[in-house]
């Protein structure tokens, strides 16, 4: 559901006269309200939760405090966006100063409601040229309608994992580059038992599998979800129908929706030892860069490699692209220590050595141009694939919107019906989907 709008503050002159409304958000200033060299304790809320992740964040804070001995940071992990939003709306001493989120789709809300402060004054004041520091797709999902209310803090990049042993057995010499090659290879890699049951599927395209959300595969077409006026245009973009048709063809080539969906229900949990790729129930799999570390820790009983996801045949020159998302960081609108908070945000997101150190510790993709080419970065070639995808100029991220990921959910629900064969007229269905997205966006603005 859309977040409620913040109450509007009275003009600064009234505020100076002591007439500021009770509970009204303190304006984001980025200049003279606090001295970043004075002793201060900041609160930093983040979503990382397991022991290794929390240690990596705490190590980052220790490095920051060594550089800024006047600033102490009190970090709280495993914080959800809902919890953070409640605290920011309430304000007061219990609200955080520095905030982070795994959900880039929510950036539009953070910017339009003012819950996260505009960072452009801080960037300008400290001489950080954001267009030079951050890859364009990552920078795009941290701003909305001209407001830069967040910065990238590591990235998640999606590519293709493939079973080298299965490839060799099937006589396939390299990972597929195009969608037609993906379909051909998937058929070759599909193996059945004597009674016709699946033993291994070449590639499971069904949207309900693990990370197979339709927006991630759709990125290989480089879609434009909205026109310049913010109206949904999925029905107008020929790529949308081509994408959904291609996905259905991948299903049909391997036995149809019913059989593949039933096989999917036999898969184990994504993060368990029964993950379908790890147990070799699928020979190719779309996943993020973190999967490589998990495969190594699980001592996968087969040789595996990574590659970019295939692209449409008529866009073969864009091979190397992929879907990007990641963690974002910003400053709470209610923080009374915004200049000190900026020092922490700047350190976490801009400092090359820090970004590399955190990326190596979490096995995530670094989020600055300098960090992507740093010699200190993990040199594992299976991980390097994701660095190349991130740097590829054709790679894309989801655009922010006023109501977070509501349009993504609408696309996902529609795609479930398409793959199941419930949508008879794809063009009409897409026009209805656009109308739904526009209506949702209009409601969130009112």
C-alpha cells in the first residue's frame, strides 16, 4: 500500500518564531545545522542479519570511526523497510540518522515523501560528482523526479549459472548467447527417467522459481516501463509481448507448463542444500552473484560456470547485459546530525577501499566505477562475470515509482496467468495491465 504523505511544515520564518508544527519533519538542509567535527553518536539501521554479514558491517563502521574519532555509530541490523518507515514517520530520538534498504523499488516513495533527505546539497558541498562515481543504472534507481535521496551501497547483479558437466555430456561447448540458443540447449540438457519423469530440466523458466521474477528476465529486452509522462507503456512496447511469448516457448519446448510446474514443486528451498541447481535438477539457472559463494560453501559436486543471461536474437549485440538491483543508503529527514550522517553515507558509498572491502566480505558487486576495477577486488573469474554485467552499458534496473514495487507486483501477477495459458489475448491483457498500473500510480499521488 502507498505510504501516507508527511504533513507539510510551515515556512522557515514561522519555524524560527517557534511556531513549527508538532511532529513536523525537520527539513533536510545539508549545510549548517550541525558540526560534523563535533562529538556525536549516530544511529545506523540496516537489513543485514546473519553473523558474517553483521560482522562485515561492523568492520566497516570500525574503519569509519578510526577516520572520524569524534563520531560513534550505533548500528542495528535486521531492520525491515516497514519498521524503518514507521520510525521515520514518527520521528523523535528513536529514529535512525542513517538508513539503508534492500528494496530499490521504494526509492520513489522515500524521495517524494521526503522521509529520506535530498543528498545533492551534500554531494555538491563535498565535491562528489555522482555521475563519475556511480554506474549509470545504479545511479538511476537512487533518485526520483530530480531528487537524489539515496546512493548505491553495493549491487546485486543477475546472470546465468550453468553445470559444466551437464554441458559436456550434452555436447554443448559454451553457454547460450541468445534466446533461441537457450531454448535449444535447454532441450538438449533435459533428461528423463525411463518412465518419462524429469530427472533434470535444462532451464526452468517458470516465474515462481526462486529469483525468476518476470522483471529480471525481462531486463534482457531492455524494456521501458513508463513514458516520459509516467504513463505505463508495456502494451505499446513490442518487447513485452515478445518477452512473454519467448518465456512460454521455453516452457513448451521442455514439456509444457503443467509438467514443468509440477517438477518445480519437487525442488527444495532456495537457500537450502536442496536448491535445484545444487542438486542438479536444473542444468542452467538465473541467479545473483551471491549464489557462487553458496555453491562453494556447499562443495557443489559438479563443475559450474557463470555467464550473462542470453538476449533476444535480434539484440545479439547487447549480450553481456543483465538485471541490476542492490542496497541503497541515505540520511533520515528527521536526523539532527545530517552533516555527520553524510560523512558516514559518503564513506560507505563513495570510498573505494571501503566499497571493495564490503563487497569482498559480502560477496556482492561493488557499486562505484572505481571499485569495479580495483585490483583489491575478488579475482574469482566466476564472480568477475557479474562485475562485467554491472559495467555493461545495456544493463538495466527497475525504475522507481510513487508506490514502490506495486507495478512490479502487477506485472508478476499478469505473467503468472500468461505462463499458465490463462491469457487468450495478450495484447488486450497488456492494455488492461497498463490501465491498472496507471490507476495505482494515480491513487498513490492523491
